[in-house]
């Protein structure tokens, strides 16, 4: 019990003194997950809109596929990206394996179905009277789509935040494709796993506290977004 | 702009709503369509507003003798306000300004015209309020202001005073009469015989699947 308290105190000290190594790991985590999220949102939201407004065969199958991909196991994604980027793989010539770029690719694959699927749900849940109102006011089909997407904005933001929470806490995929190289591809989750193995609990705890704080901030933001969307709808 | 519907019929799931109906609206004024629930008043309005096609017959708009095509430019010369207005999750101002924004209006034009409509609908004080927080009557007024801001040549109102209180109904009637004076063609449906008498230049009744003129 005493060692836990000591480790916890040392962890707090590392955070309060803004330990350089700690900071660089946190920043890399945010950079990797933030980049993955940005790409996933840039692709996922238009994809959701296409599935919501597009009329094409196999649309139902695409929606089901996206819903299924939301539960992709990170290690499977890691293995898939590893095989793609390994020297003998089809994209081996890019020499991206064990780089932050490989980690971004893996996390994007994890985040994309979450963003697209939750955004799709948000868009199709918008009351049809919104599209009808836009149409009667002379909106073109693309303007009608934009009006509906704007109505779904809180649901879309919720989806993006949920995806951010998932990739920030993810460890399997980035460990496989990033290699956990100190100062280069070592992020919060992979460092926690490594430092715990080494018995360096204060460093692992410090990162754990930061990760928890980020998770709490994400959940808080999610609740604010949901409440804002919900209360405005109920008024 | 002249509206001409010629021998139109409409049926849903094999049930005929109306058949072989013809009608011409060639002057400004208020035209009221009446009929019992399910008689097809809303359907007729949607068909006239080019939001739905009849099963047979023809709906056409003319400018002089020239027939106007059913392009977006024609649709933008008219608008329809439904009983369920379809309020955007935005401020009252942004809701009213929507039609101007999608037409690419400038900032100043948007500000001036939207402010005028806020005044007409007596919503100036609620300008920056979230429109979803308005009462039913205020939402209906907002819907009409949002439709009027684009200065339509034909305004369709589907039961504009249904399920709102008398004070709001009076305000809406005032707006309708005001716009009638300014030369707009207003085609509306209502259940309220007294309201129809107060507002209408022509009253039509959908009865036994036919369109009958009872005042004109």
C-alpha cells in the first residue's frame, strides 16, 4: 500500500514539474490521435452523408458493414496495417512501418467507421420536416443536404468525440505498427504497458492520470454536446 | 404568374383523393381550399407548389402566354408553409434569413429584409433566441416570415392557424391580409369557415373527390 502511495506522489510530481519525456509522449499521442481523427472526420462525415442521401444499390449493406467495423479489434487492424506496410507488403516501398505515420494510418482505420456510422445515424435521425422546409424555401438538393447535416451537427460531433476517445485509449494497433520506439513512436498507452512491465510505476501512473484526465475531458465534452443538442431539440 | 391546374387526379394506395380537378389562379388575392379531413387539401397544395406530381393531369405556371418550366428558378418563385413548420436548430434570425442565404443574398440585404420580417411577425425581440424555444404560435409566425422574406409570387399556407391560439391566429390573418394588399397570390387551406369568409377572394371545396367553387 505504501509503495502505491509513493508511486502516486512521484507521478503527481512528474506531472507538476512538466517532465520533458512525459510531455513529449503526451504531445506525440495527441498528434497521432488528432491527425487520425482529422482524417477520419474529413472522410467519415462526407461518407455518412453519401450513405444518408445517396441512392445506390448495396447502400444497406454498406451501412451494415460500417456498423460492424465499429467493433474492429485494434490488434487485427494493427496486424492488417503491419502486413500492408512491412517490407514485403504491397506498401512496403513507402517505408512507413515503425513511424508515427503508420500509427496514424492504423488509428484512422479504427476511427473512420465510428465517425461514419455515428454521423450516418445522426443524419438519418433528423426530422424529415427539415428537408421539406428547406425544399419549400427553394433549396437545391445539395443545399437541402447541407441543411440536414447542419441539424445533425451535435450527433456528428458526438461521433467524432467518441472516435477520439477510442483511438486515444487504443494500444494494440499502434504497438504493432509503431514499435514503441523511445522518443519516436512511444505514446501514452504503449508507454504505460512498457513502464508497468519494467516496474517503473510512477511514470506509468503519471501517464495513466493524464490519459484519465483526457478521457474525462472527452466525456465531459460529449455530455455537453449531447445536452446542448438534446435541450435545444426539446424546447 | 398564372397557375393552371388541368384535370388532375391523385390516389394513394388505390384510394382516390380527388379526380379530374381543374382550376386557374390568375389574379392576386387569397384563395382558400376547404374540405373535411383527408379530403386532399394538403395534397392539392403540394401538387400546386410542385412538391408532388399528380397521377394524371397537368400543373403549369405561365408568365403572360409563356409557360414556365419546372426548374429550380420556378420553384423559387413560390413557397409552401406546412402546419409543422420545420424549424432549424438556429436563431430566429437565421431561420428567417435561410431563404435569402441560399439565394446568395448579400449581408446588408439579408439584414434589412430579415429585420423587416421579424417586425412583421412580431418576433424582433426574439431575434437571437433559439427558434426551437418558441411557442407553437410563434413558430407558425416564424414559418410565415421565413416564407415571406424571399418575396414569393405565390404563397401556399397549409392550415396556417390550426392548433394555435386565437391571438396568434389573428396575427397571422393580419399578415395574410397585409400581403394580399401588396398583390401576392395566397393559396391556403383551412377548416375554419369563418376565417375563410374573412380572408378569401375565392373559396373552393373538395367534395366527393371534386373541386367546387363556393365563393368567387
